[in-house]
C-alpha cells in the first residue's frame, strides 16, 4: 500500500499528461504531492524527510515550469531528487553514517562491510538513475520521457531491488538446519 501511495503523484502526473499536457500534469503533480503530505499529517503520522524534500522540489521545479512555461524544470525534478538521495547515501559513509542500515537494520542482520557495499550500491544507483533521467529528457520527446518516468523508473527500481535480493540472499541465514534439528528422528 505504501508503494501505491508513494507513486500516487507520479501516476496522476502520467494520467494528466496523457489527458491534457505537461503543464496540467505538473499542476496535478504539485497538488497530488501537497495532498499526499497533508493526508499523512491529517492521520497524525510523521512525514518522512524524503517526502518533505520531494514536496519542496516539486513546488520549486514544478512552479518554475508553470511560471516560465518551460518543461525543462519539471524534467529536472526527478534527477534532483535522485541525486540528493544518492548524495545522502554516499555522503553519510565518510562520517560513519550508513543511512540504509539505519532504515533497514531492524528487518535484516548483515555484516558491517555488506551494509557499506549496499549503501554504496544504492547511492550509485540513484546517481545513475538521475543521469539516465536527464539523458532521456534531452534525447527523446516529452511523451517518451513521461513514459520513462513512470514505467522505466519503476522498472529500474524493481530490477535493482530484485538483483539486490539475490545478492543479499547469501548473507541471510538458512533456517533449514534449525528446522531439521527440531524434527524428531525418523525410525
């Protein structure tokens, strides 16, 4: 459900673009992000730092798109968000702060060097995804970029998470030996 709510502004942006144009879609994305944050606050929940950052970026870059009637700004929005995320993951490491471990360590136990490599992988992934967004934005039509923003971006993220799961699987303890030891011996 969280994934769907996180994608809410992107999906509405996509639909509005297909129905109207990039400027309507930008306005819808700004409104959807404001509603998303407002809904979180109305339910008495804490708004994540990334949601606040996303709201600020969509208001600034989306607002510039609408005020200046220049779609370049909205095309930069995902890149700025991805590069900030990548910089946060990589920038914390020299100071002994592994943001990925801070978020995921309750659900999984890994050696420290694996946490570091995982954090670097996520940082590099976001930096590369931001660069890829710009390449698509400047190389292809706006229609292609909008399709890439929803389907390409989501597809890349899913593929990255699946690859990461396969890589992490070797570090997750296997419960089979414990399960076999718990079973009574067969006569």
